[in-house]
C-alpha cells in the first residue's frame, strides 16, 4: 500500500528550463503481515540525465520498458555526448531516489522543428518508465510534467506520444487526450 507525498514539494526551482532540478520527499506507507506500520522515508530528485546515472541503474530501468542490451561505458558516453550536444532539443528526465542512489523513473522529449504552424515546434515524448517497485507513487506523473513543461518552455505548441491501450488512463491523468491512431514501420 502506498501513502501520499508527505508535505509540499520542497525545493522546486527552475522547472521547465535547461538546468531544471527539484527535490521532494515521499513517505511510503506500508504494513507488515501482522499489520504493523513500516513506513519508509524517501527523497526524490527530479532532473536531467547525468553521465554518472549509468552506474545508478539507468540502463537496467530502460530494460524494464523494452529491448535494451547492456551498453559499454564507451558507447554510453558517446551517445550521452551526442544527445547533450542537442541541448534543449533533446532532454532526458530522470528521478533519483537519493536515499539509495538509484534511478527509478525516466522519460525523454525530443523537440521537432517544423515549417507548419508558423515554423512551430512539437515535442515528442518517448521511453517513459518507472521502476516496478516504485510504481503508483506519482513518479510517472512527475516525469510527464517535467517533459511537458520543458516542451512548453522552449515554445512547442503541442507535445505528443504513443502508448498502449493499457496506459491510456495513465496519460489521461497526466493531461493528455487520445487523438487519431499510431502507425509504425520497424526496420529490425
Ligand atoms: C505507466 C507507468 C509509467 C506509470 O507510472 P507510475 O509512476 O506508476 O504512475 P503514477 O503513480 O504517476 O500514476 C499517475 C496516475 O495515473 C494512474 N495510473 C497509472 N498507471 C495506470 C494504468 N496503467 N491504468 C490506469 N491508471 C493508471 C495512477 O493511479 C495515478 O492516478 P491518480 O493521480 O488519480 O492517483 C508505469 O506503470 C510503467 O513504467 N509501466 C511500464 C512501462 C510502460 O508501460 N511505460 C509507458 C510506455 S508508453
């Protein structure tokens, strides 16, 4: 059984900007088999991906979402630097449980530059996953809010994503609505 977030979000600064980072405490309310309360205090940090997150379980978290083989440190660094060079046009959000130094939630947003809509921009959200032991604690919602705020802050007129029917209700809780259908062509 999970509790609600304890208290107001603590330090909430620069949200939706390049160096957005904020912390919030959370008390996980549980009982043991005899009904005795066993509350766990957590402290979560919401921020952009850092290179050191590889050693904090970032890749293992992605493996809970889809096919993601082990990545060498060299390949991870190369991809990290490539994405970092895109600046605000590609942002990966992570949530670290700072009480144990583990990455427990993530999602990314890519900013597409268009000619339509007055040379408008659209955000594409991808790769959203919360660690299976930390679901139901509003962390997915925090990731979506971080990514949507970022897209809005860089001038996007919309932010879109694809999801399964199973996750439709989750995204609706995050303020999204269903529009049209998804098409895909895989090359591997
Ligand atoms: C989908 C997922 C990201 C949700 O993360 P989460 O942290 O457990 O979700 P939250 O706790 O932030 O939930 C926010 C709200 O959505 C609801 N919700 C979450 N998942 C739901 C689901 N599958 N169906 C219906 N409602 C759901 C919660 O009850 C909560 O409602 P509330 O605000 O009224 O309390 C997580 O279950 C996950 O990682 N799943 C596996 C990977 C995956 O499918 N990713 C999505 C790819 S498109």
